[in-house]
């Protein structure tokens, strides 16, 4: 699997029902719980490039809504943390600017607009766009995501008959969470239903120095789905960075059905000193479960 990790710092209308002589207006939509999903650009576009995003929503009492999203553009990715109210029509919207400082030399500013609508108590969809300014040691780059259409679901427990419908999309949440919504996941199935063409999910790992590292992760592109609707993916590779060596061991599983999907992932890496072989740091997610619905 490939990963993109950042260490974000804190990020800086009710409708009215009416009666007419003809009919009574539709009752307000009152979603509750965690929704997750996003949008995936089709292969061969870069899974961490423009056109990809994950979106997590948490619907709370009194029509409050917490939003966490990560959206990718050509020069960088931007994280969004926001809150708003859900209108009686199910609509919501947030705009603003988020700032991250992954390290002292790098500053990322994301000016965003996100809007959507709950169509029922279990699903919501909308659009997200952002302009991202990336400043590395004073050198600035600016890029735009374009207007992306996303979808989210509050996943159910069942997955239905084993096997994936052709060109299906699944949207859901993982058992990891930040301070707000559960972390989101989105996966895309090929037109013949035989391959998981790509997936993307938000994740975090805890490191041996006590630091929490967060980012995006993806299984390999075009992983085979077997006759029982199962996907099993494991990637092990080594990265040499200056005087250090990083060994990565990532796993992803999925059981895919006609109505939904579920599975697990685990992420780990070990950094050692190239000369002595001494372990400098380890980072692990543990075994994380996820669920998604069509």
C-alpha cells in the first residue's frame, strides 16, 4: 500500500414546515451517527493526486454536524475540520480556511467550500472544492482541486450476497476516529465486478515516541476479488532515506457483497539506523475494522 501522512495542527438555518390546503410538507430529515465516504478518480490517475477525497460526517443531537475531510490536489493535500447545522431539508454547507504545519519548514493553507444534503437517515452526498497553498521553506505553490462530487453512508452491518455488482461504489467508516467523526473509507469496483480497482481511507498510527501520525492510505490498484467476494492484499517494502532504513508492512482485507462490504487493515513500519541496524522508531495502527455500504 501507499501512504500519505501529515501531522495537522489545530485548524484555525432551520427550515420551517408549512401546511397548505393540498398537502403537508415532508417531515424534516434527522440523521444521527457517523457517515463516511468520499470520491475516487478512476485509474490510471494517481490515487493521491487530484480528484480524490475522503469525507467523514458525524450527525449529533440538535441538528449539529461535525465534518472532517481530506482532499487532494496536484501540489498537496488539505485537511478540513469544521462544524455546522443541518437544515430541516437535510442540507448543510461550510466554507473557510484551514492551516496545517506538518513540520517547521512546511505550511499548508486550504481554502475550502463543502456542501451537501442528507437524502435520508443513512446517506448524504454533495460537493467539495479547495484551493491549497503549499509553502516549503518560503517557496510557495498553489493548486486547486476542482469541484468534486462525493457520497457518504452510515454503513449497515450486513453485506448481502457475496460478490460485487459491476462498477459498484462503497462508502463507509473505520473503527478509528479522531476527535470528531469516525475515519472514512471509499472503495471502487471494476466494470466487470472482478477487481477492487482502488480504495482510499483515512488512518492513524501510534509511534514508539508517543507521537500520533495521521494520513491517507490505499490498497494496491486492481486487487483481485475471488469467487467468494474476498480481497486479501499485503505489501511489504523498504525505503532508504539518508542514514535510515524504513521497513513497511501493510495489510488490507475486504469481504464484498451486493449491499455492502467489510474488512480490516493494519499498518506498521520500523525505522532503523542504516549503519548499525539499531531500531530508531516503530509505528503501528493495530488491527482496524471497517464497514461500507453501496
